[in-house]
């Protein structure tokens, strides 16, 4: 075991996982590339540009969540690598692990790194939901969910969410060690949030990047929709994207692969798009935002591990 080249194995592991994921999803991948051949390329270039800017927005938000100054180029490269890791592990675990390790290597204590990660996730969630609420208020008829949802589905869903919340609170109150750990973490997180918000530049980076990230993702989908001729207003496409990503936020699949595609198709159809065109748009969009960056992102992740950046 001492002779086992652990770091070299870790460098190659992302590439192996990319191959496994690509093989398992090959029909979807091939269909997505087929749709790209029929699209108008200027819109595809715009979608690719918006995708690249999402990594910049993520880097800005990560910097805004910590008081310490992080090295810019390594931070940006880490976000690119974290995107690949995020598509290989469930529910954002890959990106979280990569960023936690990066902040620790940069000298941020583990407790504060976890607090910064929680602050980032909270800010991004608030920004995404807030943007969706604002757009729904501006375009109240953008989504027609009535025909797509079973009658009476909201009641059981709310009951399940309420039951899960009550169960979590009960466990927290009954298990003393867990309660102590959660209390200590919340104390650290609140202290980190106060420190960040006493610095206007950090607060602006945190909340500005949190708003820019989902907006750029939605802009990429809107560009692909224009490239493939989807007859849905751009504002409605943006609302469909935000609604779909909020809906699948708790689905434990690697990078949302499978669940995001289904939710986006349903949302675009609910916004008034034909099923066939909506499916083509979603497949092409996921190729641009997931599959094309995955291999270079995995290579970047391996290089960062090799150079001990993470």
C-alpha cells in the first residue's frame, strides 16, 4: 500500500469516471450532437460564451464567501474542474469537495471553509429563487403547469416536505452530539457571514455572482432555443430553466444527468414549446454545458490534484 501511487491514481480517476458516464449516456449524447448539426452556429457560440462566463461567476461568488484573498487563476481553474466533478458525483458533492479542499490548501481553516461553502450555497439558492419569483411576477402566464401536474399533487408534496422538516428537527433535538455540532457550525457560519458583509467588495462579489450564475445558465439555454428555432419568448425560456433547476435541486443524480433533462423538457413544454423542439433544445444545451466541458474539466481536475492545488 505504501508503494501505491495514490496521487497518480487520483489524477486518472476523473477520466475513468468520464468514460463510464459517457458510455452509460451514449444515446442521449449522440442525439444531442445530432441536434447541434442543425442549429444556427452564432447562437451556439453565444451559448458557449455564456457557459464559460458561468465559471467566472462561480469564482467571483466563491471569493465573495471568504474574507481571505484567494489566488485568482487557481480559483478559476478550480471552478472549471469542480464543474466536471459535479457531473460525476450526486447533488453537488463533487464541486463541494473540490472547493473545500482548495480553500483548505489556501490556508482557510476547515470550519471556516465549510461555513463559506454553506454561505455560497445559501446565497446562490436565494438568488435563483428570487430571480424566478421576480420573473414570474413580471410574466405571470409564462408557465402553464396545470395540464402537466396531477390534480391534487401539491397537497401530498407539501405534506411530505413538512414531515421531513419535523423529523429533522426532532432528530436534532434528541441527539445531543448532533445538536452541539450543528450549533457550533451555525455559530461559525454566522460569524463568517458577518465578516464577509462588513466588506462591501466581498458582499458585492457574493450576491452579484450568485445572481449572475443562474442568469448566465438561463441565457445559454435561451441562445440554444433561438438557434434551434423554439417559438417561446426568451423571458419564458429563462423562467422555464429556473423553475426546472429549482425543482430538481433535491434529486440525487450526478450533475442532474437525466433529471435535469426531463425537468427542462417539461418546463419548456409548459412554457408553450412543441415537445419535439423542446427535446432537441434541451439535448443540445446539455451537450454544450455538460458533455463538451466534461473531458477538459476532468483533465484540469487531474492536473490540479497532481500539482497539489487541491
